[in-house]
């Protein structure tokens, strides 16, 4: 190629002379050192402005800068497409990350040593039926006949309890590994099995006679998985292993010759006489990472992070250095994942080196190219247009980046011919990752860099940085800069830009030294030359076993490479208990094709590729589409971060909307009839029970602020005796508990779709005061989900959901009127004889810790109404056991520091159902806790009305002190009391954000009812009212959400029917409810067969007071 040393101006650089470019673009690489005898310089060539290579990179840079969004989205789509198999197909036990070890070194190579060192022999029989029909019962029973011919019909499962002892003593001399063990090698069990596939998946971890788990990947060939569930297979793999010293191997070989006449008369065998003599000897090793190796990897990644941080200190002209770091991490991650996918397609075995080592090479090479491009952009003045700066920088650096990538690929290819097979595969991975990194650099990173430097503030900062750079152009004195500073700034007389290649080469040699150290006594020049001449043979030599002469989905060599390291580790226990390597003789498999088998459907050659691509497109199109949408969303968020500027006027509108703070979200449920039961928890999840005898679970994603619904399967619903009295779900939305009509409690795992084997009995015939699923520490110290049931009869049930033992106990001999679970696994209950009982968790049960007397007004020492127990504001935050107890029209405060109960308030209007308390303040006189006001929410005789009774203290010191022991202040009678009556309340409940939230039907004049229901289905605007506003006269039968605060303020949001939000099967609603408390800002209200989530956002600190769980109306 033609180069020039001209210092004239570059036409496409906007008149910027080459001499303006600083020494930052002096990017020498090893290639230019090698060409020094021919060129006379180690500097990279500067291509002329008209050179076709430079013009190609210039045009690419300008096009990418002008159409950065298209370039970004296309590169993201490609990245997701190549990364998807590695990430999401990792659920397949033979694909993705599942095929690579995490913290171990593995190797499998041919063994050329003395045959006396062979530990184990392995023989296999592959049984084929029709294409992908290996799970048919006829094929299974035919394979069983073949197996019984070799090992007899003895049941080796009887020796399973003694397997570990035999393995430790090395006395187990032979065994077999067969898929027929899923049915205990019984033809009768195979005949009676109604779901073959389900049986296999349910017993995937069952051990064989070798004490090796019966993984589908090891007992089937040509498998089809759906996530980790096997769906079909093409062949059954019978594996027979014996120690060499045992003579059973020869007996098996003789019996294989008699399979056709005695076990499978019309079968076709390969070889036809059943005599398998071809074999190879291999050495397997399985070594965990040592402490020194872990420390070395940690040190390498730490140095890389330090290099990035120090380099970023010099990029002060950029708006978002953090954004560039996120972009770099995203780019390199996609390069690594895409490289894993390509290696999987090319069948490159990467399982010999731990996963932790693979990203290092991409980090070294990728960061070098990124900083090279960034420095090239900074070399051009900020006065130049952004697309011109990007284009010229890419024209300068693009050829160098491409040459660097080519240099690294060549060096890696050369190293691959010297190193061990595992490191050679690593070199192939590094080559592919290098190419991907260059591709994403020229597309994704260029687009992001273009976006980042378009800011006006950035232009000014770049101009100032350029002026400072001109002033520092002269050579610094030794006293001004240290050698280390010059090294970091790239100002040494020799180039440090070849560091990426040097570090990569050193890292690969270090990896290779691991294998030399383990398998060779002396590493010498002679040994290295021997490797260069012949090259070590690798795992690919499994393919010396010729594929069967019929259509097959998998060859024996491919099957061997698909076996994971867990299987190899278990086989190692058989060969050499306690060792980390063993030698095995592997015989070529005997292929058995059953009579009448149709093998025409098996794809071969190019057809196999097309079949695989078609299957991937059919089964994963939806998942890939979702992944692309997620990736595009992530890129959009990243761009918003990089382009973020001053707050716009829209933010003020957002603030106003936040002040309004009342939102409604409709949740569609799979019910056909009205919801009659609803229960939620503070994680935002809730469970509903409908009249059509269906149950649904709604799971809240706090990150997305969205719900996903789960319908309980019909087979589970059929086991329930209706009606369902109560239904709850745990905080992780994993376990569901239902109190059924027969007083049984159903425990169902929503994630695994499994019903608990032990069904607990409800403690007694009384209603439940506490019915919760919560995480508690067991006696072993492990936190588990426990079911806690406390009835009003004083009976208590505690049990772990995965336990078979139910712990029943009696808390009180007298009836209980209230109860509540509190933090740290404790419970507070109130008995009919005016006692407050505190229960604490002992590890297996709730036991009584303390008992106190309550000072409620009681007739004959007995309470008659229910008692609501609530946390006092701030008690949960301060980890104190301060409670508010409400009985009838009285409220007591039970403080942890006080011996007696303190009467807090008393209503004059009716039964108290809730309280609205502000944040706790400090009394100005005594410094004790005090409240600004106390608001009591009382239910009126009309169930759809309530009143709010606000009590405040007059005077300068208008705080209500709660320090009973203080003489100066204390709870003196309040002199100011305000009562607000709210009619047409609908369904409502109190929440901690200083208000009553409800859902009600609007009051409509009589003349409007005659005109019919309004046709408008859009969501009406939200209204903020300080007093009730009359509804529009032209709408009827409409609902509204409201919040009523203690100061008399009413906030409303109109709620109208919308097909998009409520679904086409929503029911006409005559009365809303029931209601469930979710957290301190939201409630869930049943609305026909849907649920409305009402959230109240309030600027400032929220109230810590939490109401009792049953105060909805």
C-alpha cells in the first residue's frame, strides 16, 4: 500500500494539517517493529488523504456519526442475536455457559503411555429407533433386552447404600450407566408409565450403578431440550464401565456378538457382527483453581481496572466518563458472549480452561482500541464539526486498529500451534473475540462516542484541553514528570501501545505453563520443538471413531465432547477415588438400529444446518424479540444518560404530578366472575380468589412498576375443597397458602408448580387472626419460609413449607381478639381478659415471652370487640416494640419503655377503624416523643360512610406529649377537636401517607340517570380539590378514586372504563371491594374480575404508622 510522509493539509479533514495531530496518535504496534528493516522507522504509516483504505474508514466514520442511531440499533441487534445462545440457551445442560467449568481446569487428551496405567474401560451401545423416537416404549424395552443380555436381570439398586463405602475403598470394579434406570430396569414399570418424558425430567439426578447422576446429556444422544427439560431424543446410550483388572470387560465384548441372535433378532448392527475392537486411550484431569491461580486472576483484573481508572483521569473533556465505561463494558461483554456462540457453532472445545480467564484477553485488546480512538478524536480541534472529527479520527486510527487485530490474530494462530489443546482453543476464542471487538468498536462505540461529544459544553472543554495541550507540547524536564507519569501518558521514547499484544501473549503462555506443569516433568526447548512439529493431539481425536453409516443426529465424538465436567468428576471417583486424573480406554460404540426404524427424517450435511437454524427460529423467535426490545431499551436509557442536560419544563410538570400523587393501575386477571377474596403483602404482590373458583397471583416488579399474573393450574384447583376462607402469598411470590373449606391448608409453590406433600390441618374451628407466610430462621440457622396460623381460639400452627412436621400449640385458654406479626419474628396478641401477650420465635415455634395487662374499659373484666394492633410511628425504623391498640372507641399506646399502657385518644363518634398520625416530633419541654395531632377514622352506621376526628392541642406548644412520666407536660385533654364526615365512601382503608384512600361511585343527579351511561372510555383528568366538587352532569355510573387527608383535603381521580386497561371480558361492577393493604403507599381494590392498584405518592417523609391488615371496608 502507498504511504506518504507529507505534512500538507488533508482535504477531508477540514483543512487541518497533519502536523496538528499530537503525539497521542503515535500508535506503534509490534508489526511496525518487525517492518523496521524495510521501512527504517517504527512509527505506523500515515495514509494519504486519497488512499482508498483511509477514505473507506473516513466514509464509514462520517456515515456512522450522521446516522448514529441506526448504527447503534443495528449493532445492538447483532450483539443480541449472537449473545442470545450463550446466555439464554445456557439453561440447556449441553449449551451455553453450562458447558464450561467455572473454577476448574479440565483436560482430555490421548494417552500414549504404558497400558498398565489404564484405570477404566468404557464400552457403549447406542440404540436407535425411528428419527427422534428413542423415548418410545418399544425402543426402551428393546434396549432393556439388550442390556439384560449383557449384565443380566440383577437389580444393582440394592447396593446403592454401600456405593460410597465401595468408592472410598476402591472395591467397586464394574457398573453400567443406562437410561433404563429411570424405570429401575423394569419392563413392567415402562409399560405402566403414562408420561415417559416427565419421568425422565423428574429423576434427572437419580444415581446409576456407577453412582453417576443419570443426566439426560449422558444417557441420550440427539437430544431436544426446552430449558432444562428433555423433550425428545434420537438414541439411547448404554454405557458399561469396568476396571481393567476385572475380567468383566472381556465378557461384555463376547456377549455383544450375541445381541442380534439372542436379544434383537431383526436389528441392524454397526459393525454387523457386533465385535467392537477399535479403541483409544485417553487421560482425563479435573483440577480446581488453586489459591495462587485465583490470586493471579484477581491481580490481573485489578491491574486492568487500575489502568482504566488512570486513563479516564485524562479524559476530562468528556461529559460522561461513567457513560463511556458502561459503553466499554457493554461492548466487551457482547464480544465475549458472541465469541462463545461462534465457538459453539464451530465446535471448539472451551471447557478446559475456567470461564474466569476468557474475558481478560478481550479487556486487554478492547480497551487498547477504545482509548486509541478516543485520543484520536481529541487530537482534532473542537471547532471542527462532530461528524468530521469522528470521520478523520476513524480514518487515522481505523487502519491501525485493523492492522492490530490482524497482528493479534496471526500471533494467536502461531501460539495455537505450540501450546496445549486447551490453550489452543483459548487462542481460537481470542481470535474470534478480537474480530468482534473491532466490529463493535467501529459501529457501537463510534456511535456512542459521537453522541457524547455533541454537547456544547463538551466542545468548549475540548477547546480548552487542546490549548493546554499546545502549551505543554515542549519536552518536560526530568524534575517536572516522573518516569511512571511519562509511562501513563504514553510519552516514553518507545511505544507502549503494543502492551495489549504483549500482555495477551504473556497470559496465554502462563495458561499453557499450567498444563506443562501438571503433565510434564521438565519444560525444555526440545519439548517445545516437539510440540511445534507434531502438535499435541486433543479431544478432537474422539472423531477417529467413524460416524455410523446411517442418518444420525450426533456422532460418538460429538457426544463425548458434550459430556459436562460434573459427569467426568463422578466417573473419576469410580476410577481413582480422591485423585484428580485418570486414564480410560474408550471403545467405539456398538450401533443398534431397531427393525422398522425410519431414519429418513434425520438431517445430514447442509440440511442439518438448515434444520438447526429453522428450529432455533421457530422455538426462540419470541425470546429473541424480547431480548432485542430489552437491549434497545437499555441503549435508550444509556443515551438519555449521556445526553442529559438541564431540567426541562417537562420536569416541572412531572413535579406537579408528583404533588398530586394519586395514580390508578388496572390489573387484568384470568377470572371470569367477581373477586371475593384478596390478600396482599408489603412487597406489592397479591393473591385473588374469584366466584368462578379460580385463584390468581399477581407479582409486582418494583423496577418496572408492573405486574405479571399467574393463574393457578386447574389440576391444583381440583384438589381444593371450596370455599377458600383465606389465601396468602409470601414476600417473594413463591409460596401460596389457602385455607380450604375442609379446614385443610394447601401449600403450593408457584414457581415449581408443586404442592407440598404434607397438608397441614387448620388448628381449630375459629377464624384466623394471623394467617401468614413469612421467612423465619430455623433451628439450623437457615432462613426458610414458614406458615404461621393463629386462631381466635388461641391455637397456633407453625411449620416450614418444605417440612413434614406441623407444630401445634396453645397460646391462650381464653379467646383472642387481635393479633399481629411484627419484625424480627415476634408476634403480639390480645386476649379477651385484657392481656397483651408477646410471642417470640424460638427457631421452630412461637413461645410466650411476656404478658402485660391492658387498661381498656371492659365490662366484668372482659373485652367484647376486636382489637386492632398497629405499629407506632417510627417503631419499626428504631427497632422498638411500641404499638397502638384500638378497641371500640379507645386507643392505647403500649411503649417498650413504659410499664403501663397510655390512653392515647378516645373517639366520640363511633368505632375506630384506623388512625392518621403525623411523624413523631420531640416535646419542647421534656424532649420526649410528641405528636402534632391525632386523627381517628371511625366507621359510621352506614357502611359506606366514615368520619375523621382530628384532635389538636391549643397554645404555643401545640404538641401532644407522649411522655407519661413527665410532670410538666403529658397527655393533657385537648381543647380543639374537628370532625369531618365523608358520605358515599364506597370501599376504603387508611394508609400511612396521612389519608384515607378509597374507590367509590360518583353521586349522579336523577336526571342524568335517564340519559344512559356515558360513552367516553378514556381516563379522565385527575382533580385536586379542597372540598367536594359536584360530578359532571352528563356522565353516570362512573367511579372515582379519592384520598381524604386529616386536614380535610380531598384528592380525586376519575376512573372510567377502558378496553385497553380493563380488558374485553371485564364485568359490570355494582359494588367495589374487597380491599387489601399492600405497602405504605398503595392498596389493591377488587373491581369486578379485575383489581385496581391505587398509589398515593407524597413529597416528604412518609408516615411510619402501619395499619392493621384487616381495616379495609
